[in-house]
């Protein structure tokens, strides 16, 4: 299989300076999907240099807002033109279903259109009342400069758009490093940026490993902002390297997210069915490889037995397989490494006393096709408690743990008993209770009687170790800008502070 050039620097597609390549695997059957360029520190340096020149000497940072907005809209149109092609790339690369890939492309399209609208609808600055008619004072926004963008393997295209769209809307240049496991859709997105007319050097991509490429992009002295989405351990290391250079940083580091279900949500058959269905959706979409996955079911004790029994029954019926096949509801895990981690988490939970209600193993070869893929059966672990590793750590797989409560205060305490704070949900037929609990949860996004939807116009990010800063919404644009106060004296005269 021939390799493709996946490093884009200063408007040119290149092989790695070292000539090295990497195999991108199809997680559904563990075969080679594509050979891509395996960049290194030299490629990262070249990409940053191109972005620096484009920012300092090029036109993009000084391009009129209307032109930047128009380009983002052209990109959105191109995404829809290539919707099926990109969805297939995303499905094959990550293992998710083809329908999930289509939803991702639509969400990415919405992100580009949202930030195109935001910058167009802004005024020329915020006028500040200086207390004198002889002073004109205004706060304006300028692009921060060269941005290093690091994205994860689970939602490569979506997470890239959450960074690229506001970065370009604000007038920045950037270098992006997608996960070495799933780089293909981001490469396609950069091609669309070029096709839409983005000037050379504004958008650069280096495919390669977190070390040395990601590390170099974090510490590079010519980078002004470092934005990372991924795991806690690697994110904190990269963030520390970025902070040492006094860069702006934005980190989204995952979550261990509670799904709190009160008994009153299950008082009717319709309510019960909805709560169970949403619990499945929360935990097992994309095989649980979602930073906001509702991996912790916190259920009121009085309905626990019936709820968990039905949950396990339905989880066992989830159809596994290649994401492009009709009828498949859940694809494989992304890699052998991730499969090994999930197996280890289940083993540790069982050793610590959890009760296996379903799953807990790879499916039988006769139950899934292709049998050589990185598949793991949706797993429900009952009788869990806070001391368990599977409760404390982000498993990033199809594992749903069950904890119980008897009072509202206990439910809130359990939900907040985590180092993370990205997202959570409350299911209750009592509107006052649901809103009361939502207000008490220390999580960046809280759903009431729903799970997983997000809006590009609403901020996304977490409390605690879930990260620093916010993506999406007006704040997501502000992450990529600097504020400047311009104070103009309309009637200058001597101050006479010094007598001489």
C-alpha cells in the first residue's frame, strides 16, 4: 500500500522530513486502512514557522471580518458536499457507525456556520464610559496569534472543528496535530480549507505521535496559544510545557460523568422506558469512547433492581459490528491498546466486588463480524462504590457502573464525588427537584431528562480536572482572541505633574 502525504506546511502537502510513515488501522478488522506521513519535531518546527510568517506578514489576521465569515461558510458548504465521503472516512478510521459519522459531519458544519455568524454579528468594540466627554474609550479584540491545536482520536473531525472554526474566525493561524490513531478526517478538512481559499500558511497540519510532535507544539516559543483535548495524564504534561513558555492554554481533559435517575422518573411505563433508553445512550454510544459518556449510573434504591435488570437485558441486545454495515448499533474500540485497558478495568472491578450483570468479555467470534476487530460487549457492573478504580477513573469504553442512593442530598454527593466535572444528567418527573439538583452539580454541562445533546452556541468544558477554559459559544471564540483597551483623549493638554 502506498502512503499519502498528510503533512501540510505553507500551502504544500509533504511527506515527513524523516521519510517515515505510520499504519492507520481499521479497528473493525485490525487491517491497515492507510499509510500516512509520520512527522517529527523538524516537521512541527517547519509548520510553526509557516504559521508564524502567515500571521506576522500575511493578510489573514487583517482580513475583513466579512471575508473571514464568508470563508467559514464556504467550508461549511464543502463539508455538506462531501458529507458521505467524510462520514465513511470517520466510520472506518474510528470504528463508529456510519450514521454517527454523518451526525459528526453535520455538527462540524454547524460549528463553522455558528462562528461565521458570531464574528459577523459583533460590533466594532465595547465602548467604556470613562466619565468624561473628552475621552473615547473602547475595548477591542484581536487574534491571539499562532495556535497549536491537539485533538483526540474519538471525535477527530468534531474536535478539530471546535478549535479550527473559532481560531480562523478570530483571525489566527494554526498548526493542528490530530491523533496518530485517527488522522484521516482532519487531513480531509484541511484540504477543504485550502479549497475554500484560505491563504497558504494559515492552516498547517502535522501527523505524528504525541512525542515528539505534540510535545514540540506545546513548548514551541513561537506559539501563542496551546489548545489540547485528550486524556488527563498527557494533557497535564503538555499543558505544563505550554505554561512554561507563558502561552495561553485551553485544556479539555475528559470526565467521569454521573447520570442521576430518581424513582419518580420511572413512575410511568413511558418514563421508565425513556430513562432506561437514555441510560443506554449515555453509556454506550460510540462504544463508550466519549468524554461526556454517562458511565456512572446513580439510581434511586427503590427502583434499582427493575431498572438495572431491564438495562442489562437491552444492553445484551446491542448489535456489534463494522460501523458501515446496516443494522449495526455499536462499533469496535479504536485500538488493541484501548481494548486491553477496558478489559483491565472490568477485571479490577470484579476483583473489588462489582457484580457483572451483562457483558464483561469480548463477544464470541460467531456473534460479531468481522471477528478480528477490537470489539467488547456492552458491560453493566452493579454494586459499585467510590473506592473502585472503575468508578474513579475514565474508562473510555462500553462500561456502565451502578451506584445507588436514597436521598436527594446523597445523590448530589455521589454525583459530585469525582476529580472531574465535565458533564452529568438528572432524570426526574419533578421539575423543581431536577432543576435544584442540576444547580448543585459541579459539572460544566448538565442535562435534565436527556443525555448527550450539545449546542454550538453554548459553552462546553468542565470543572476540576476536566480542564481549563471553554470551547463553543461566545467564550469559545474569546479563547482565540486578546482584548485590547484603546483610550483616546479627544482634548489633549499638558498634565503639569512636574513643575519644571
